[in-house]
C-alpha cells in the first residue's frame, strides 16, 4: 500500500474497544437482512402474485430471476462504483434506490411491471451489497475480530431468511402479497439513518479512483442475460430451438470476449489479479455452484407446500424455519469457531456433501404429505451444509485484497451467488416444468432436485481441488500496510 493512500475507513483506525464499529456492523447486517428478507418473502408470495397477475408456470421464475440476474450482472460494476465514489456513498445510494424499487414493485398491476421493478431492485442491490461487505471486510482485519464480525453478519443474514419466510406468510395471508415488497421501505429508512450516523468512509483521492469499464459491463451483463433467457425459453421451445441455441451460443461468445477484454482494459471490471488466485477463484466457483440447488429448493418447495399439499402462506413460511435455523447454527456455532482453526476446504467440502445429501432426499417426494420423513431432514442437512460453506467462502474470497480492489472482490462473491442462483433457477425450473408435462408436478420437482444434488457435489469437488489455503492464526490480520499477503497460507508474511 502506498504511503499516500487514503484510509479505508475511520473505523478501521479506531481502537478495537470502540463500540461504533460494532453498531456499524449492525447497520451493514441490517442492509443484508433486507436483501435476504426480500428474496425469501417473494418466494412465499409468488403463488399469490402468479394467480393475480396471470403468470404462466414457465415465466413465474422471472420474478426471482429478473432480480437475481440484474443483481448478479451488475455487481462487479457496483463494486467498482463503491471503490470509485466511496463505500458509504454507494451504500446509502443502494438503500434509497432499493426502497424506491420495492415500492414500485408493490404497486405493480401487470407482470411486466413487476418484472421491471424486480430488475430495478437488483440494480440497486448490486450497488448496496458489495459496498456493505467491503465496509465489513475493511473494518475488521484482525482474524479474531473478523471471525466475530462474520458470525454476527451471518447470523443476522440467516435470521433474515427466517424472518422473511414468516413475515411473507403473515403479510400474504392477512394483508396482500404486495406488502411483501412494501416492507422493504421502512427497513431501508432505518438502515439509511444508521448509515448516516454510524458509518464513516473516505472517498478515494482522484488518482486512486478506478474508471468504470462500460464495455465490460455491456459484454458481461449481455452474456449473462442471453444465457439465462435461453434456459428459461428452453421449456416452451425446446433445447434444439434456433432461438435457444442462438442465445446460448451468443451468450457464451459475449462472456468469452468479456474475459479477453478484462486482460486488456485499462481499468477492468474484474481485474485478473483478483480472480486469478487459485484459492479465491476456487471459492468463487464453489459459491456459484452451491447456490444453484439452494435457490431451486426454495422455489420448488414453496410450490410443493402451497400447491401440492395445500399449505397456507403462513404455514409455508413456518415449514421453512428449520432450514434457516440450521444455517444460523452452522454459521455462528460451527463455521465462526472453526474457520480460524481448520483449512477452509475442510469446512466447504463437508458442507457441500451435507447439502447434496439433503437435496437428494427430496428426489423421493410424492404427492402424499412427507414433511417429517423427507422435507424436515432435507432442510436440516441443506441448512447445515450451506452454513458451513458460506463463511469460509466469503473469508477466502475477500482476504488479502488490495484496498483499491476491496469493492470488486466483495462484488465477485455476490456475483457468483446471484449468477449461480439466476442460471440455476432458470435451468432447474425448465427441467421441472418439462418433466411435469409428462410425469406430473411432484416428479418434475424431484428430477430438478436430483440435478441440484449433482451440482452440489460438483461444488465439493471444486472446493477440494482448488482451495488449498491453510488455516489462519489468531492475532494476525488479513491485510497489513507495507506487507505482502500469502493467500495460500492466509496470513501476512
């Protein structure tokens, strides 16, 4: 780090005893809670919204995918914006925009308007999420403090999923599905007030501000949109359709050109130095693969509960609670305690294997009620597995990054999660609806979950092969001025 480089955040320079850092962490986690809350609430509300707005089964997934695709496609740009204008400014901008987009979605009276509002939510979430995680990782650099911070962050984020499921059920059943979007407005206002009062961050000097790689944005986002849209259109048109094949080929070409462009751009959207490290690249790939099955599970189990078993929205939310509870327990009581003692892949690989086993149990579902025998064990296994995966993945992917790249490194993790989720949701929904035409809805869900379990096993293989970092040691920092970082040992040398 150069001697004239501006401080990352005042909080990072204050004593460890200063409580403002921890209150700032609550504000950051509250913003993450809003993003998680929104995703789970919308899943519960989706059957009601589908009936009211006349969505088809093939297109219902766009309520989820429009958000996750815009989120994932623009996250790298959002990370660069945070690095350019300052993390606090980007954080507050994301909060305001997310609240406005949520209000527009709640007022939607056509499926097109709802899709557009969800995409707009994703745009501002792409600014909010990397700035939030970047503020967290640059404030807590001591590994002991970092473990506690990630534990609190993970618990609130995981608790947000549970709150979202219950709140979504209550709002949908007793008010209207639209309130599942309106509820983001007061949460964003509270977080905005906390950000203004508690978060402190300096805008980088002009010489240290990265330029925005607009060609990279067009190439990367265009390629992702083409691939996801191709997966969604494969169900009504077939995989051999000229449109589907053209979109897949075109999207692949755009992504290949994007990768090439990043090696030549003056200020690349995704610098090769960020993703080129073996451990960081392996962690990002593990995240992308792991979320495919989890996103698919939320979508299909919502319809299984409400359409097949006839659950109310509230009962559906309660039925998901063991999953969220298992994520919170695994994050705070297992990962947070072991991530400073074990190599990261010794948490990631068992986590992926547990989650794959849980998804595999869902392949035996029938139209008869099977919550206690199949769904509950599956939720516990998937929750424990994802809780073991998330924290070491985020830690490996954001450790040892230069301050000028902290925003884009944080964005890369979120990009993997959202892109994996959007492509996975579209792909698994296409598989489920195609099978359902021939063999019934429940069998379609089961086949899709079998694919999800296989992809989760791929995540375990990737984590074992690529993530070879050793366990860090207490008392060391993830980054120190004037020192080089050894990502293979996860320590400063």
